[in-house]
C-alpha cells in the first residue's frame, strides 16, 4: 500500500491559518508540516519553494473571497435583496481558512508592504465592490446611494472585527441587523 500524501489544499489552508496568525513571515514549511503532522518532504511534491506556496495561497484567497462567494450566492437565485441577504448571512457566518477575518486582515496588512499583494487586493476589492454595485443597482436608482451602500457594506465586512466598542443597550447582532435592514430598504 502506497503512502497517502497530504493534499495540496491542506498545505494551502494551513498556510492561510499561519498567515492569519502571524503574517507572511509565519508561513514556514517546517511549521506547516508540524501543524499538519507530516514531514516537510511532501511539501516539495506540490510546491517548488515557499514563494510558490505564498502565490497559491493568494490565488486561493482571491478566488475564494470573490468568485466562490459570488457563485454560492447566485446559485440559489432570487431578487437582488434576497441575494444581498444571503451574502450578509454567508459573510457573517463563514469562517473557513480562506474567508476568515484573520486572513482578510493579514492580506491587507501584507499589501501595505508588498506591491504585488496590493495589486491582488485591489483586484479582489474591486470585484467585490462591482458585485455589490450590481445588486444594489437593481433596487436603487441613485448612483450615489448605490455607492454609499456598497462602501458601508464592504466597510462592515472589513472593519466589524476591529471595532471593540459596546453598542449601548443593544447587542452587536441587533445593531448589525438594523444596519442590514436599512441597507436593504
């Protein structure tokens, strides 16, 4: 019986976890192998080097937060408000190695120091904003209103995890529900 290899996707997922925990410097072959409980030799069956892994991690992240999310939302159909509602629910509950807030923030921090990562981030952000524009434009005729709703929606995705303030007598969930209701009105 042959040796079972650790799938490529597991290396990428573990790399994304390490990225979220400590930035790109934390993505080390030895550390990933240890976390996966395997030897580092299997790594080189998939990747030429650490740089190749980092590129595939970024590819996976970019596709995962754009096309994969959009396909998931569009699959069930419905009008624009229904799709936005599903998008809010999915983004609010999804915590995979690709879609976690930690990876989102780590990629943004990395982009501040790496122009190639910054280009990828801009491309992903523009794709996400374009999708939001498409949805909001279906029921908002004012372009300024559409853009404001898109920016608020996207800012919540990025910034909600960074806000430590209390919400007075309301829970964060109640406040986010109120924001959602206003955006979908």
